[in-house]
C-alpha cells in the first residue's frame, strides 16, 4: 500500500505571502494544498508543522474522507480559520494526489463537467467615478461578463477595494496594521451614485457586483439593498459582519437585492442557517478556508437543496493552488453561481505554475491529472516570508470598526 512519506510546509512571498503544503507518497506522487491565511500565515504553518504533519506520515493517501474526519473530529477543538485552513491544505493535497494516481483531472473525480467553463467576475475600481468607469471598460474589453465595482468614498481615505497604482489589489501592508478611517454615512450616500453611473454607461448587459466588506448594521444594509434594487446587482457582498447569521433575516425582509456571504466563514455550521432559511443567495466559502474540497462540496450540496448558489472567494491572497481547486469544484457542481477572479502578481505564477486559463469571461482547468499546478522550489526560495497585516478600520470618532 502507498503511504504518506513526507509532508512539507512551504512558505514563500513572491509578491505576497503564501503557505503551501506538499504531501509526497511512498510511490513518489506529490500533491499540493494552499494553506494561506492572510495576516496570520505562520499560525497555520505551525498548526500544520507541529500538529498535523506528525499525524499524516504513514497514512493511506487514498483515504481522503477518513483523513478529513480524523483531523476535524479527532482534534476536539474544532472549526475556526486556522484549523480549517490547515485541514483544507491536507484535503486539497490528497485530492491532487488522487487525481494524479487515477490519471484524471480533479473535476472528473467530482463527477465530471456540469458546464463548459467557470464564469468569473473581475475587479474594477477607481479613485473617482471617471477612473472607475475606465476600469470597468478595461475589464469588459478583456472579456469579463461580470465586474465588481468599488470606488474611493470622498472623505474616507483608503476605502476598501480601491487599487492603488496598477497591478493586483493588496490590502495587506506594513509590519503593523494600517489604520483606515470609515464613515458609514459618507459611504451610504456615495455608493448608490457610483454604481448607478456604471449602469448608466454600460447598461444592463453586464453582471454588476459590489462588496460592502462587512461595514453596515442590518438596517443600514437593508436601506442600501433597497436603494440598489433598480440597478439589479448580481449581488451585494458581505453587507454586515458575516458571523451574525441572524442579521440577514432583517436585511432579507426589506430587499430583493441578492446577497452573498461566506469568504471568512469556515465550516458548514457557519452557513447552516443562512442556507436552510434561505437568508442569502450565494455562499462564498472557499476551498482554502472552509476545509478543502471535501468540506466545500458538502456546503455546496446543502446549498443546492435550498436554491442557494456558489460564489467562491478568489482574492489574490488565495494561491493559484486554491484557484485551480476552486475551478475544478466550480466546473462540477450543479449549483455553481460565479467565481471571483482577482488574479495574482506576475512572480506568483513563477512559483506556482498553473494551467488554469481565462477566455471569454470564464476560467478553465487543464486536463492534467490532479489540480494542474506545479510548485517551483528554486524560484520560491528567492522570496522569503515578509510579515504583513491587513488594515484595521476606525470610525471618524476613533473607535474600531469592522474592516
Ligand atoms: C474579496 C475580499 C478580499 C478580502 C481579502 C482578505 O471579496 O475578494 O473581500 O479583498 O478583503 O481576501 O484577506
Ligand atoms: Mg469580499
């Protein structure tokens, strides 16, 4: 029987920090799993190195479900982003191995293709409305059919989601957290006007999305959702802090704007009521933070029963291993909605050679066995870990707010 011979925790920073688990079997087959948790990378690296790697060596790599149950139920201390990201890395690497052993891409192991490609949304942003409109035009010309729009709110420096300079959006900066101001009043006054400007210029033949990034109370979110109804958004993302499932009941009573949540939720228990009470339309949990392919599939299967669709997180702080895994899942599940696609800095793809391709607004996995991503140790070694924090938000009176 083939066994797990080695599990290595690899940390590299080709433009930003990534933690990766590489499992090698006694037959010499390797599998990769993303273990990146933005701003808390080394906590997951330690969880893996100190607590999971000793449990993996000698196990049968084919027993993916049993390993998942062993690491989850066997830990006693369950859930939470660090634990679930570490379990995700093991699970994803084992699916990669299973695909390579079978000679099949992972989506074939998940039941095969349900669609031709994976609809993605890109990120448009701007320091002001004209800059935003230019950016939307750029993405549309690149072939995107779905675009997320964010603009700097006048009087609120460092608004979430606004790219500074060219390249990939990167909120994690500095060796101490950047502190950014926040004004709900200014945001609520401004957001509907700039989203309306996008509709005015580009019409309705484009999916338009917007990320509120957890900033509102339920009644404020209800007001925004109501105001945005004529703009027919694809979704309003994370209107309130995601851990409060009850809050969505109030938002739901007031608006038909579709709601998406889940990028920072890590288990089926965190989305249970959101799904079974149909409080949201899209669940945005990801492979890397919600327990891997095995657990994400379980969440999406529950969601399918309630006509809730997937909309997985795909920011730059999820490595190309995560993105490839996401595309395999997205291609196979019946209730796929959309996939976020932020892209990565050029050097990231020098470390993670990914065969995922983009065409006509969709992502496509390769037909290579497994996930179709290779890790280059030599290039990775050129980019040592670089500690960075996500920002902290403060209201204009100085009190801490949700970032
Ligand atoms: C998104 C997200 C990201 C997160 C980031 C945190 O919708 O893509 O909100 O921008 O802020 O992934 O690490
Ligand atoms: Mg988001």
